[in-house]
C-alpha cells in the first residue's frame, strides 16, 4: 500500500494494515490510536528534522513493527546523522510532557492520558536501546565507527540487535510455559532479528557504495576530512580497504621491512585497483 503526502512516498506494509484492522475489530480503539500516534510522532520527527538539515527523504516505510526511512543520510555528517536519529525518540518524550500538561488541565481523561503516555514512552525508550535497527543502534554504530571500521561497527550493533531479539523471544517462550502470551515480544523479537540480520548482510555493499561515491563527493564539495593510514607492504588490499571510513579520505603510506616509506597511494587509487584486481593482492604488488 503506497501513499503520497507532501511529496513524500509512504509505503505501508499489508501486515501492518491487517494488524490495525484486527486491533480495531477487537475493540482496542484507544490502544490502537495511541500506538499509531506514537509511531506517527516518531517518524514525522525524523522526516522533519532530516529535511531541515538538508537530508533528502526518498521513502517512509511503515513495517509490521515500526518504521524505516530511506534517505540521503549516508551523505550527511556524523553530527547531522546523530540529530536526525535522535529526533524520533526525543519527539516521543516531548509529547509525553504535552500529554501530562493536558491531563493536569483536565483536558484529557486520565485513562486516555495514561494509554497515550504509555505508548509514547514505550516507543521512545525502546528505540534508544543500542541495537540495530533501532535509533539507539544507529547511535551506537556511529560511536563505534570512531574506533573500528564501518563494517565492524555495523556488525557489532547488529549483534546487539540479535541478542535483544533472542532475549525477547526467550521471555515470550517462558511466558508460554506459564500460559501467558506476550504477543508484542514475539512480534518485536522476529522484527528485530530480521532487520538486524539484514543490516549486517548489507553492510559490505553499503560500505562499498560509500567508497565508490566518495570521489564524486570530494569533487562536489572540493574538500573532505582526511586521514593518513600507515601499512606494511605485506598488508592485503582487503585489510586496507576495510580500514577506510565513509566520511574521511585516506592517504595510505606503504612501509618496507626497514620501516621506510616506499610509496603512498590515495584511497581512490587503491579502490580502483581493487575493482580491477580483486581483494587478494598485497600492497607491495602496487609498488
């Protein structure tokens, strides 16, 4: 199901639509509206802040248990990416304050205020957990990116997502043993497991796309932050490649066995050679 609102393409999962219809059919009117409001606030905040920061929004996906936004976030600086990611949970927390304000003025019945507050807090807090594909997982990956390679950062954050997913499914299994069904844990667990595995699988391809577009980005902006990488001549091209990161341009110095510089290469030169020769050659083969 595809909608267009204010030039934004919104793809809604059929499973999500079916879940909403079933919830209404079961008489869960307030709970469903509260959940939809929390999700709407969350995704709108991402889109609004992202657009303000100059990040192009291509598509908004409403999945069975949450949402995902396709955008040019990969081209943004770490600071802009962090702000766009934080916008969703912070908006949920801000709405909680607004609901509390309405409740104190008796403009919103306490039972309805509680339901709305519950879903806003649940979505906001849940998304701050450091596990991909959640917002907290993206922040965690950003933090890791300053310390390890891009693919390693995504892999670690994806593993935390899988750990969280298996933990939720384990709790649901324990609940079944006591004849209690934790449906939200089951749905969230499978959703997290599927999305975390997808993030991990796609990480190398996304990384290569970043590197392939870096030359174009450098020519367009006329500058990029740079960094020097010093490697032994026996180092493989694969090891050098995965030491690069998306938002910095690397100059690679190759040292011989006497620790003398034999040659240096730009990141683009190495990337072009990898496209030509594959990942198995050593740096000494370029000298």
